[in-house]
C-alpha cells in the first residue's frame, strides 16, 4: 500500500502562483509515473500534468506554458499565472499514464483562484 500526501494548496489572486507537492510513503514514487489531476465542482476529474520516471512531462493544453511538473524525492507542480478557472481540488496520482490514472490517489488539496 502506498500513501500519497499533497500539500501547498490555498487561496491566491488571479495571476498569482502556487507550488503543490506530492510525497509518497514509499520510495516507489521515484520509479513510476506521477500525475496531477484536478476536479472542479460539477466537473469530471481531469489530468493536468504527468511526469514519467525518467522525467518526461506532458500537460493539458489549458495549463501549457503556465504549469511545470518536476520530480525529485517528491513531485511538484509549479503553477504560475493562475486563473479563476484553475480553481479545483488537485490530486496526486501514482502509476498512471496519459490514457488513464493509476490506482493510488492522494487526498487532494484545494486551490482557489479568486480576487
């Protein structure tokens, strides 16, 4: 069993930045794909960014150029130029691909972009 813990969410004004982090209870996070998903009220959960074990990253079109995913001992999502439509609960996911998420999810962290 792997536990994922997200941190770094909060309230930010439009145009601001936040940095999310995902930590795992086991070192397995270093050897598999890790993705960030988000779910806004009334909407489906969607893939925001995913990074492979060797550091290749893919992004949703809506966040390209604004968000950056990176990995070390944790997986971080640097979010810049935030927009109100980025407001959602953000979840870390382990072991998935662009096509489908993996089995393990974190509990989620709220990101609210509002003036």
